[in-house]
C-alpha cells in the first residue's frame, strides 16, 4: 500500500493504519494513502467495514504543520474527510493517544469512534493562530453540541477518554487491545447491518444558543485578547447552526486560508517549533541518559519554594520541603494548602485530588531527610552566603548523582557550585512567580554542569508541564537581564516627559497583560530597590543613571500593591491601578532636578524604545552565547513575562518589522542615551548582511 499507510484485511474488515512517525502527521503522502485505502475498501465487495488507526505513540497529531504556508498539495484534508464520511461501508476510528487537529477531524468524518484509556481528542489549532480547517468547526458542534464544541475549540485543550465518552465523542472505550476491540466493534455493527452514521446528518437545534455565543465572545475577548483566530473560530462555528455542511466548510476554508497567512499564526507556529527545538541543547547529545526523578526536595517554603513543590506534587512526584525552623515550615505548608484550596474553590481541582497531592508533600527541618532525593531545588533568600551554606549541607547529605539545583534569579551558579565537591551536579532551575502557574523554566547551565543533569532538568520541565529553555550564566540570565534593559528604558521615558500610565497603556495595547509600572507594583518595588543598591556599586560609569524615580517612590514607603500604592494608587485594598497626581508631581520634580526639559512623548516612541531595547539586549545575549537560538529567547519572554504570543516573542517580532529598521533606531538611541543602548554587534551584523534572526536558527 502507499508509504505511511498500511492496509490489511482481517475477517472482512479493512484495517487501515497510519504509520508516519513520530506523530502520524497528515502530510500529502499520508492523505493520499488514506484516500487510496478508502477507495479500495469501498470497491472490494468482500470488505464490510473499515477500522482506521494510528501506529506508534498516537492516532494522529493532525495536519503536518511544516506544510503550512507552502502551496497546498492534493488531496486536501477536508476533501479526504468528506470522502471518508461518504464511504459506503462503516468506518470506525480506533483512537489511542492523541487524535488532535486534523487527526480529530478525520475521526469526526468516520462513522464511529472507539478509543482506549489513553485516547485524547482536541482541536488545538487556536494555539497555532488557526481554526480547525478540515471540518472541525462544522462537525464537532453537530456531534457533541455547540457549547461543548466551543469549549474544545476555544481552549485548544485535549479531552481525556472518559470525558470524550460522556460528551458523545467516543462511542466506546476499549479495555485491552484497541485494534482487536475495534475489529470486534466493526464485526458487531456489520452483523447488526448498521449503515454508515454520518456526522453531517446530525441536526443542530439553534434555539438557546444566543447566550452561549455571547458568553464565548466575552470569554474569548479576555483570554485571547488581540488575537484574530479565536473570533474567527466563533464566527465559523456559528455557521454550523444555520448553513448546510458544504457552505460551512467553505467558510471554514476561507477563514483558515486567511489565518494561515497571518503574522499571528506564523508567530504561534514559530513558538510551537521553538518549544520543541529548545530540547536540542548544544553539547547534549540526543541519546544522553537522564536521571530518573522519583523523589524530589525543595529548600525553603516561601513564595517560590511552595510553588515548586506544588509542581512536583501535581505531577505525582513525592517532594520533601525543608525549612529553617518549625514555625517557617508550618507557615509554608499552610500557605501551600491555601493555594490548593483556592483551586478547589475556583472549581479547577477536586477536593479529593487536593488531599492526594498534599499527601505527596512532606515537611522537614532536617537535612538527613533529603538523603534519597533525586533532585533538590533550593529556593532560599537571594543571598550568596546563605545559598552556599545550603549547598555545602546538600553536598554532605545528598546521594551521589542527585541533582542540586538552585532557583536563584540572578546569582552566579558557578560560585554556588564551589560550595560542593560535585559542580557537575549543580544547575539552575529558574522558575517564575507564581511557580505553580507560570510555564517557564530557565535551566541555567553552569561551567561544569554535566550533560546528564541538563538533559534531566529539560525532561523534568516537560514532566511537570513547563517550557524548559537552557540558558548560560550571566547577571539575570536571559529573562531578567532583558527585563532590566527594558525597564530602564521605560524609566528614561518618564524622566524625559512620559508618565507611567502612558507607558503602561502603550505596552498593554501592544499585547502584554500589563505595562512595566503596573507589573512592578504587582511584584513589589522593594526587591528591585535592594537589587539596585547592590548593582549601583558595580554599575559602569558611562551608563546613564536611571531609577531615581523608582528609588524615591520606594523611599516614600510605596512598595506597590501590597502597600496600597506604588507607581499607582490602589484604593480600598483593590488591585486596579489608579493614576496618582502625587507621582506626576514627583516625576516632574525629578526631571527638573536632572535638568531635563520635559517634552511630549508619542506612543510610537514609547513602543519603539521599549521593544527595540528588549530586542537589542536579546541580540547581545545571542552574540554572547547565553541563549543558543532566537527561539529560546522568544520562549522565555512569552512564557515568563507575558510577551504577546501573536507577536511570537521579541526576536520573532524583530524579524517581522525588519532587523535593519531596529538597527537604525538603536543607532539613534545610542547617540542620544549612551552606552547602554549601543546596538548589539549581532544586530549590526544581521542588518548589514540583510539577514534575520530566523536565519540563525536554520
Ligand atoms: N505537524 C508536524 N510535526 C509535528 C506535529 C504536526 N501536527 N505535531 C508534532 N510534530 C512534531 C514535533 O515538532 C516534534 O518534532 P521534533 O521531534 O523534530 O522536534 C515531534 O513531532 C514530536 O512532538 P512532541 O515533542 O510534541 O511529541 P509528544 O509526544 O510530546 O506530543 C502531540 C505529541 C501530543 C501530538 C504533540 O506533538 C502535539 O500536541 N502536537 C500539536 C498538534 C497540533 O497542533 N495539531 C494541529 C495541527 S493544525 C491542523 O491539524 C489543521 C487542521 O485543522 C486542518
Ligand atoms: P521568600 O522569602 O518568599 O522565601 C524564602 C524561604 O526560604 C523562606 O521561607 C525562608 O524561611 C527560607 N529559608 C531561608 N534560609 C533558609 C535556609 N538556610 N534553609 C531553609 N530555608 C531557608 O523568597 P522567594 O521569593 O521564594 O525567593 C526564593 C528564591 O527564588 C530566591 O533565590 C529568589 O531570587 C528566587 N526567585 C524569586 C522569584 C519571585 O518572584 N519571588 C522569582 C524567581 C526566582
């Protein structure tokens, strides 16, 4: 049979198996293979039914994403699915692992769907800036109802076998061998004389759907702010209520074609591949063995420590938490329970699951309790002396080969490693706050960190549902180093004439969840103040001084939301920032003090100065080898700082606007503001050779 699709006949049933590792993506050859198989089965009078399954890890991961943006090749997926649906013989999809995107849509064209306990279905196209483009928007609402279908399409999340059965997506869950079960199912329906049951023939009752759509639009506007695809998904699903299938499919195709060309979808597809490419770490061979993580430990049960512990417990890994004394331990464990209780209250976690997860978290004040941990993550105060004491203690008690990780956000991993006799086991695992929510893990490679340790922490990132990125040692690593450059620029703008709410509005409208000043208030301004006092001792003399305003604000006792005021006012204990005339006065006073004549600053200038600085710092980081590729930086910013996904991250955004444009703007900024804004050598090199950041990845 055709390459990538196997065909055999078993007792009058055609078993058609997609065999295209690693995820049975539905490239042109596979689509042709399935089409040939269906034609053959329909033409063969001896064949009474067809079972369609996937070989390897899943049924199918959907359309081949690498084909997007290239000329479309026949047979088109949508037409193949129409052909499957129109087949004369009953076709049963036998699903194991994921049936997602086009894989899910193929199963919707089949007449019956069975799955084993590992089966999951979903339409993740929204996460690629797309909509389901092969009938998903038309058939899923017919099969499981409009509300449930919108839920699946607008979240992009995968639905497990049990829920799929109760929704009516799966007809049966097979315990035991899936293919045998599906063949038996086929034999049964053949014996019953059942005809093909076509999803397209299911009628939808359009009554009472008005509020469902209104609700979906409201939620979408909030969750996917600024993105086009979600709106298009809703519009297209709406067509399934009123239009015949063919018209609905035509609209779906039109909208899909438009989206696939959009910058947003290109950006989201870039992030999809960047996430996977990040696992190819230079110097760490693919076959590098990983250390099994069966038991974990966390030192410090403060803000970060408990979030990290929750990550382990959520993944079913027992974790021991060590605090400096019983009181701190009790406080930390109580706060951990409260975090879980919050999830139960919001309905995102069952009470029984909370107890099961809490049972995996054990508290201690004794280092001896860490002797059998496979990984220990330190999250104590950001102080080199304290960290070194902790690592020396870990070196004494931890078993050979255990990973000794630090969550430091800025300190030198190599210096921390000197407190041990096993620097090869020391690594940074930099989580972002709140650690149980934010998806980024900057895994910091020390000079002596072994490949096994790096491979293991990258694997661990995946196990606990994080996006792992390997970065090198420097002040602030990738994320915070870039944040520092961007924030400084935002503060220069205040000195020159802008106000915090103007800067924040521009950044919010660009797509960030909030601007740098509102973000500072949320995180707390006192920590940054302390870091600046320390940094000032080593600050290069030719660097323009900034942060005078930020310092004064903290010195007035304004530490952000927690004190009810910071850059903004937060009246009545609220979280909504309110502009404060006192801050305006303070800023104006400082401009006068600095001898700066304030001028009106336009939104475009704010945007360019903030975003180009971010890009420039990213280019320096790439040039220094602190990040291996532009996509790694993009992942850090999207998953650690809320950079808008539809723009693909700072480096992808640079390519969108043109590296040359950024370079010219940086040259001017450098002339105006000094050394800190000198264009990165790599930016200059790319601009002069007409290349893009993307060219560095290929
Ligand atoms: N097309 C092309 N390549 C794909 C792919 C796809 N749909 N899905 C996964 N891959 C590749 C990955 O890039 C990766 O390649 P690499 O090894 O060279 O880095 C490899 O397959 C393995 O992927 P994962 O590391 O993600 O493997 P997992 O086993 O962890 O997960 C999966 C498997 C659950 C299928 C996961 O890959 C996934 O969720 N994929 C996304 C699926 C998706 O978005 N599908 C929708 C496609 S768009 C579509 O179908 C449009 C249609 O509506 C017309
Ligand atoms: P925190 O102050 O909330 O918690 C630190 C905890 O460590 C406290 O509970 C303290 O009792 C405990 N501790 C201190 N010394 C100890 C010791 N010798 N042994 C055992 N426990 C000890 O601090 P937070 O915010 O959780 O930060 C921890 C680390 O994470 C720091 O290195 C920080 O830079 C880093 N980090 C913090 C982020 C944040 O947003 N808070 C983000 C990313 C990293």
